[in-house]
C-alpha cells in the first residue's frame, strides 16, 4: 500500500505517538510506501528521499499499486514555488499550501490540479516557470529569509538547514536526501571558495568531524542557511561569518556542486 499527504503538510515522527520527535515534514502531494500500521499510525518510506518514520493516518490518504500508477501515469506533476491557496471541489473551505508541494496534472490555464479522486482549484498562481536555474535558486531561497528554524521542518513557517536545501532543489527538479550528512555524498567537490557558483552546497562539521549543517551558496561570497532562522551570511574558506555578531558560527568542511554545467 501507498499513501499521499492530503493536508498542507504532515509531521513525520521518530516513533508512533504525538509527542515523539518530528524528523521531517512531508508536504502536500508527496507520496510514500506504507511499511507498517500501528493503531492510527503508519510507518512509511518516503518516495522523494527514502526517509522512514511514522505519520498520523489522519493526515494522508491510502491507495494501492494500481492507483499509484494512475497518479503518475502521465508523468505530469508540478512543484509549487510559492505559498498559495486552493479549494477541493468536495470541500467548502480552502487549504493553504506550501512551496515544494507536489501538484499532479496541474493546468495553468484554469488553475486546477488533481490528487487521486479529488480536483482542486487554485486562487492564485502556485508555480513559476524555471528559466534560469541560478536566478531561481536565489529567488526561491530568499523567499524563506526570516523563516524560523524548526527541527525537521520543511515549510516557510519553520524549516531546518537540510530541509531548506531539499525543498529549494526540489523546486528546480533535483532530488536531495533529507539530512545534511546524506546530502554531502552527492556532487563533485569545489576545492576553492573563489571557484564557487550560485547553487553550490557548503557543508559544516563539528569537533568530531560530523556534518551538522548545510547552506546554499549565493553570489558575492554569501550563503543562505537556517540557523535560528533563515538568514544570509558571509562565507569564506574558514566558514560562515555572521556580520551581526561579528564572529564565525560554523566551520567549513567541504563545498559540493550538484548542478550540471
């Protein structure tokens, strides 16, 4: 069996109870395989990044293998690039959806998209066409500035460092793993800071050498990252330099390039 998030977002938790640690936030339209059931909880493996955890069954809709094939039959899905509102035909009230949400068979002309047997109509335009990857990365990531840090978060209302990189890259059609320690395995190494480009990912470690943080490099030696809140700081060969506090906050370990030339 499979499932799909049919709410704005859902909490993916470490254990099957509400007080358990939230480890990620599947967004509207993101699918997963159901591995196990426990009372009102599903243990799932997400399709996007193979991340596993527990999700409340009230925040999703189950479907079978055949419906999974129909859902992606045309291979047509769009990724929302901004906050927007949509209303299901069978519901009197609209739903507020986040950037990074997956919209199946989105029709830009009439503003409709589907989810299994439900049809939604948007109240504003949710998808921006990707024209220049570097400029889109700048625009999309800057739209999260001042979003608060939230462990496991993936929305503008709360997001962690690797959630930010994962959602931004999903918007431009690139799938990244969920955690910074997993994302660092992708791409090619950029040896010198003066060779970086917009969209390169910078990773930072702790005293034991564990990757604990990631950010997206912008132009002019700037980096956007979620630490306390989403902010833009300076980056050099030593690490992230916070102008407000006039000190280094993170020690640079490696820079990786995942975007094609």
